[in-house]
């Protein structure tokens, strides 16, 4: 699966608000004890933008839409994070 993303954009939400998109990696966080992700079907995009951050994350709680389940499980396992 290939997903192309442009994170340095501003998008207009359905309600008409301008929303700037940032990746978790762009925040350059040194360590995360617990990362909670609930992004209504955009789990893949969030994880792609968090490659480095996931290496510094101890635990992840993520709500996953069924269509993204395999990608999410694989991506988390690549970073040593497993389902409980």
C-alpha cells in the first residue's frame, strides 16, 4: 500500500475551518509514555507521520477502523509495539 502525503499544507475542514497539518515527527518529542490516537479513519496517515516518534513511545492506545487494521498492526510491530 502506498500513501502519498503532503504534511506542510493547510486544509479546509468540512465545517469551513482552516486546519494546518503537522506530523508527530515534526514535533521532535524526546519521549512519549502513552500516545493516544483517535483520528476517525486516518490512522495510517498518522502512523506514517510518526515513524521516528514511535521509536520513542512506550505505549499506544489507538482506535482503528477495520480497513486500516492490517497496516496499523504491521506499523506498530515494526516499532516494537504490540497489541494487548
